[in-house]
C-alpha cells in the first residue's frame, strides 16, 4: 500500500528522510522518501523493497505548498479578473483650473505684459535722471508699484515662468546694473557692528519689504567684478563677498554684466566668451552660489549676428555657461513667457514680444513722464490699458488667458512649462465689471499712435 499524503504533510519543510509507511510485513515494504534539495520543489520517491531487491516505483516532483500557492495566485486573480465584469474606465483627474468666481473677480491675463525696470545709481545729492534715482524717489516707486498691484520677481523667475504672484497681482522685475556702491552699502555702527545703509537700494527694499510682508525681497543684480568696476562689486572691498552672498541667500538674483563693461558691438565670439566666463569666475570666487544665468548687455548693445550665439551659451577657460536671459536697455514692457515670439504681437506695437534673448527694459526717468520708455509713462499706460497688463490667476499650475489674448499664446510653451492653458471669456456672463470681453487693442486714444525711441543708458 502506498503512503498517504497525510504523512508528507506532517514532515517539516526542509527535512530529508525516510518514512516507513508500510502496514504489512509480507514480502514487500513500501517507502516514500522525500528529498529536499531546493525551496521550490520537493521530490518524493516511491520505493518497494522485496526479497528480489529494491524497486523504484515512481518519483513525483511537487511544488512546495507555499510556493504553489504563490505561483497560482496570479493565475487565480487573472481568472477572477476575466470573470469579473469589466471595470469602469478610469476617469482622468480634471485638469487644474481657475474657478469662475476668481476669473470674474481677478480677470487674470497671464499672456499680458511685464515691466522689467532698470536702475543704476541712488545718489541723494544728484537729481533724478535715467541713471540716478534719489533714495526718496525710489521709496516712492516701491510704494506706487505696490499700491498699483505690482509684485517683484527675478529675471530668471520671469523667463522660466516661475512667478509666484498672488491672484490679481502683476509681476514686475526690478534690475540693478553695475553693482554701484549706492545700491548696497554697509555702515558700521558705534559699537563696530555692520548694518545695511537704510538709504542704499537694498536697505530701502529691506525696509519696504518689512512693512509690506506681501512684497518679497526679489530683484536681479547685474554685477561687475573688480576688473570692470575699478573696484569690487558695490565698492567696499572688505564686504564685497558678504554682500553678494547676502543677496543670494535672501532670494535676490546675482547675474552677469560682463567682465569689463565694454561694448560688444564689434566683439568676436571668443572675446564675448571670455567676458562672460571671466565674470562668472570672478564673481563666484566671492560668492560660490551666485546664479550668473542671465546677462545684461553693457550699454544694452548687442554684438554682431554671427557672435550672438556666444551670448547664450559657451565655454572658456574651463568655465561653461548658459544665459537663460539676455537683457537690453530699452524700452518696452515684454509679453508673458507663454506668448509666441512674433514680430508684432500687439496691433500697435507698444509691447515687445517675448524673446528671452532680447528682453527689453524700461527706465525710470521723472523728467520724461510722457516719453515711452520711462517707468512713469508705462505706469500710466497700464492704468489706461489694463487689458494689456499681466494679471496673475494665483494658480501656478494654470495659465489663465482671456479669449482676446488667446491667439498670442504658445500652447507648446505652456505645456513645456508643465502648466494647463485656460482660455476664458467673460462676455455675456453678466459679471458686470469693466465691460466683459477684454481686448488686445489699447483703449487709450493717444497711445495708439505711440512713437517710441530706444534710450541708451
Ligand atoms: Zn552697465
């Protein structure tokens, strides 16, 4: 008689041995021998011993019970799946979007224009010009911009569309060229401790930000190393490194303004590479974390066409670089980084197309409030043409654009930035407000006939 499975079940898992399962001592004895040689399979040999010898009756290989259960599991599940009714098709999560109530109350326009403002000196003893802004006037600028709903971002945040601006507010880029001493000055108190001069640009911005917590300390400093500035950045040699490191640590951006501040008009590509790389090395020697990913052209002058690629990326002396933004000096606001780079994005040409390698800037100049190109002019312009102004929807995942601006949007750029485009129309929605559908064409009569001339800083 052959043994029962019960015997085998009683055996330890990796046990090797012999069981006498015979129940008769006639001429034959039956054994089953379990050999365990791996954890997956056990083999049972059925033997018969008689007077004529030992016979192998048969050998059976069996999967060990836990293993067989595991191997069978997918099969069982698979069968079950086939048998079960087909599951309901998974519904993709709805794309993020701005609520109608927010559209109505904020009228976001993330295809609109952004001002990049260029500052140089902050000398209280010189009049306000295109290159100088008295500290008092700069304080007023910040207050005016704040009250008009602007909030600062850096150049890199603008070109990469990483602008963290609350719903209903307009991003604004403040830039400071030449690392002039009046931009960042440190004074020593009676007790010998250094502090930031409250009348330098950084001191004014710090004070302002403290009084307005929703005005972050954001700006881009296009600095010059010692060899281009007749001195260290911001003038005070012993604190140059501390100042640059301070700016980076506070969230300001430190960027390139070349090494020697020479016009690039006739420069070779090699020389341009040297100018950019040397500036990076010199500034990073003082502040290793300085970003140096954008460049403001000295005097706003572009090099010749064939040398222009050297502005964007290159390598020299073991330093490789990539400038995500190239800034000129003049003179118009720039459309949002989700818009197409077309020659004439708005019918009357007041607003520059978005081209990160040709970013225009505007200059504060109290003497010419009615001249296109000045901060004074554009502040008034956007009051009269709110439809052209970038207004944040407050949702970093969504690019909300009124239908009238929809054609300007580069859908590929929106997608590449990992955002969702939401083109909306308020026409006929009964929302009231300032007249439903927004329009690209400026409403102001005079502004339609603008004639703008570049300014050279
Ligand atoms: Zn400069």
